[in-house]
């Protein structure tokens, strides 16, 4: 009704006094022409130091960050252009965590130190990591036997988010925050962080330890300056690459960091600049576009020798993939279809695949020159008109598998995403993570370890930031934890898409306005010929775009908490950008009617032939625009229901998680009680051992004394007996002896 009223109103006032707000000339058209940058804004960054008693200079830290990153505009890799947002400067606000928050942090560390006992519970991995920690301290610091705490990084981020609100008034859902932790200044130990989870599809336990940083569930990232990053070196000497190791990211345990103030500020400034370009405002593979109808086609191709993929995936369901896609773009209609095929079904593809396959010692690499063109044009892949089709192809091999080059598990192309996986990884992790990771690329998302801060630098990699809450990371534990928690794509991913879609709507609105005004200009109209109604609508578009920019500057890209229908509210940059787009479509339709009326009147104010040509172009264009707008309107009737269902599922999962967490805490408390009882029993046993030892010693002494006394008595008794004995007479001389013998014998005989 509103559209018709506007059109009728345009007819009624077509000949009224024109408005002189604007003129259709080259200068005016230039204002609506395509621009690289639509939003210029500073970034207000909260930087919190937790632990210790020192706080860096806010001014010096801001200057250092400015030297490293004078300005930054997220870059679109395959367009070789900017998204449209330019961070003109970084305003650093430094906070020192209050003592109460520090004390609670210490308590949190002590209460949540994870004990690993069973081999399948990462204990062997932890043992190796602890050995590396001890080696580091012995070789670099000269210390031995340091205590190590193991803390869940996911829980640590949640704790910082909640306590940041309570103690500092910082809401990291609406502002950007970096926490620098100095745990070893509060604890006589080193704190190492880990992420562990279970794959929802396979049930396998997944673990990553030795982390010193993590974030992304909120607009929050933490770095512990006294933890030892224990990642592996992935750079192979590449000067544009940094690994998550102490060689690239030294800790404050090393004296030379603190001996030179400039080096210390360089370290802090580097962390801040890198967190901005790798985490908070990641670049893009492709420009995100606003599409209301999305068709996802998942094609899994079995290239194993024994055709094992089909058996492994006999119970596969695309539900996890669909949930992930809905969490990232809940404002679109989505249909998902999947198929598992054997490579033997397509001989031409099989021949090209194995002919171009690169073989390593224990891995293969899929060629990216011939294979993508063949696979994306297979007859089983469907593509529909006016529907964005997301094609994701996953090859399954017996060996570890990559695409294009070693260590690359997938690559996005114009027609879809190509990825590869080993049957072991497929069975261990499940396929869904790889599938929606690659779909994320097709939608525009990049890895958190890749960046192009053009023009300052390009093609940079830092594997430290793979320790992020996103399925776009190569770290399986970090990626699968988001799936396990029911979040799939985290805050940083949603921000990236929401920023991209808002920019897309703003560009569309501006382009529609430019084409409409250009049509009037080409038809020969001047400023005085433009009716009030069109100018009023143009002013509405201008106002919506200005409001979208203001909300963008407040980091309010899309507020789903308050969203309840398309056009039902204007509370975010997305809302205003969509309104501008909608008004621009109406303005284009009104422009068509203005030209049509002038042509019918054979007005002298226009060049008739040019006007007819412009009218035909406008009509064709407007039919498509109105069809698109109508599709959007219809589809949004169910958007809120989908969002509410997703939110309800998330709340249910969160409640289950809280329940399990409470049970875990209860078990921890019971375990602590048992530990305390064990310690008491241990003390009692030690006490008894001491008493037994004392008794044993006393008994030994008494026994020794008794033996000595016995020996002494025996000796004395012997002496006494000897003293009482009568000595026998000496034997007589031989002749006397014989005489006596005779006398005795004679006497006996006589008797």
C-alpha cells in the first residue's frame, strides 16, 4: 500500500515546484558512484593488564600500535579490493585489573587446574608438553622443577568476559578487548592453556595444549605474557610466517624483553596489531553478498583403495552442517543436499585426479589446475537460477590429503570449495567440520592465520591466532569445541559476515540510486524537473545510510537479540542498510514512473529517444529488483522462527553444558575432599610409620642391650662356676699308679 501511495503521490505532484536540494550533474553523480571505502572509523580498543603491579603508558602503547598499523582496511583476497571499512586509527584505553579481580583470577586458576590421568585423556601428550616446559626453563632461564597449571582456555575466556563486566564495566560483546595476563607474577608457577572436546559425530576425544592465547567467542582475545607457546613450527623459514612458539613470541621470563623498554612495547604493539588483523577484523576470501535463497550441495568423493568412505559415512547426517550454516546466516532460506559417490563413477575425473596427484612420503596433494574445473562441472551438481549455490567437494583418501600444496586442507574457488581428507581423519573427526569450514570460505571467511594488511604488507601468516574459537582454524580442538558447544560459528565469524552483508546492502542501495539518477540525467532532466517526492525519498535513503554508518562505528552490525522481522525495527547498521536498499528500489520504481509520465506527455523537458531507452532499462532493472525484494519479504516471515529455534537449541545445549559443568564441579569437590582425606591418611600413615620406626629402634636397642647383658651374665656365670670347681690331684708317678692299681685289684679280689 505504501508503495502505491508513493507512486500516486508522484503523479499528483509531477508538475509542482521542484526542490533545489540537489542538481543532477557530474558532481552529484560522483557522490553516488562506486567507492572503495564507505565507512571511516576509529577503533576503540580496551587493553587490560591482569596481574602484577605495573601498567604500561597508554600514550606510548598507542604510539607503538600506530607505528605498526597506521590504518587498516579489511581486504578481499580474490577481488584485490577492500571490503569498504577503514579503521583510521586505533584508540587504546589501558585498564589495570583491580586487586579483587586478580585474587579471583588466582583462585580460578587454582580451582580449575586440570589433572590428566588416563592415556586417552591426553596425559601422555601433557607429559611431553610438560617436558618441553621444563626444558625451556632449564635452557633459557636456568630454573628447574617449576610447577605447571593446565587451564581450559574456553573457560578462561568466559571468565574474563563475565568478570570484565563485573569489575571493569567492559562488555566484550559490544566492544573490543585484549587481555594481557601476567599469571606468573601472581603464582609461583607457569600457566599453560588447552582446549579439549569430543567430536559430536565420532565421539573421539580431541585435545590441543600448550597455548598462551585464545578468544573469539566474544570480541575478546587474551594473551598470557608469562605462558610458553608450545605450538609446532609451520613456517619452514618463510619470512612472512610466524609460528606459535617462543622463538616468534618470547615470554616475559626472558630478561632481554624487559631490559629494553622499546622491545617490550614492540611485543605488546605487535600482539595488538595482529589481534586486530587476524581475529577482530579478518580479511575475506570473497566479498560476502546478501542472498536470500541458498542451496548447499555437499559432494563426498571416495578415492580410497578399498572404497571405505561409504562404510565410514553410512550414518552421516547433514544436520551439523545445516545448524552451522543457520548460525552464520539465519536470515536466508537454505536447502542442503548431499551425496557420497565413488570416484570410479566418473572415469574422466578419476584419470585426471590420479594423473596429477602429488605423492609425498605419507600424504597426497590434489592438483588445483585441472581437478577443480572437472569436479565443479560434474552432472550430479545442481545449480539453480537466482539462487546462490554453495558447492563443497570433499575427496577422501587413504593417506593424509591436501589440495594445491602441502598443509592446505581446502581451497575456495569461484564455483565452490575443494577439500581433501584422510579416511583416518574422517573417522576420527567426522566430515561436517571440513564441509562447513570450506563453505565458510565460499561465503567469504578467511583462516585466522592468514592476513593481508594492504598496503603495509600482504600474504602474512601467524599460526598463533589459530588458537581461536572458529571453525575456520586449522586447529581441530578449537574448531570442534565450537561445534560441541552448539555455537558452530562464533562471534568473530558472525561479525565478519554481518559487516560484509551490511556493506553489500549499502553498495547495492548506492548503485541503485546512481543508476536511477543517471537515467534522469541521460534523459535530459535538470534539477528543476525533479519532483519533491523523489527528493524526499532520496533524503530518506541518505538518512538511512548515514545511520547505518553511525551504527557501524558503534560496532552494532546486526543486533539479532532485538531482531524480530525485516523492516520491523531500525536498531543496527544492517537494519538501516536494508532500509536504504528498500527505499532505493522504490526510488528507482518512482524514477521509472516519472520518465513514463513525461514520455506520455511528450514533455519538452526531456530528450525523447534517450528517455525511452532509459525507461526500458529502468523497467527491466526494476522488475528484477522488485522480484528480489518480494522474495526477501516472504522469506523473512520465517526468519525469526528459525532464529528462535536456533536460540532455543543453543540455550538447551548451554543448560546441558551448565548441568554437566556443575556435575564436574561437584565431582571436583568430591575429588578434592577425597584428596584431603588421602592427605590426612597419608599423614596418619607417616605418623604411624614414624612411631613404628621409633618402636623398632627402641626394640633394636633393647635387644642389643639384652644380648650384651646376656653375654655379660654368661661370662660372669662362667667365671663363678669356674671359681667353685675343685681341682683334681695330679696323676701319681707311673710306678705309684701301678702299685695303687694292684692294691685296688687285690682288695676287690679279697672282698
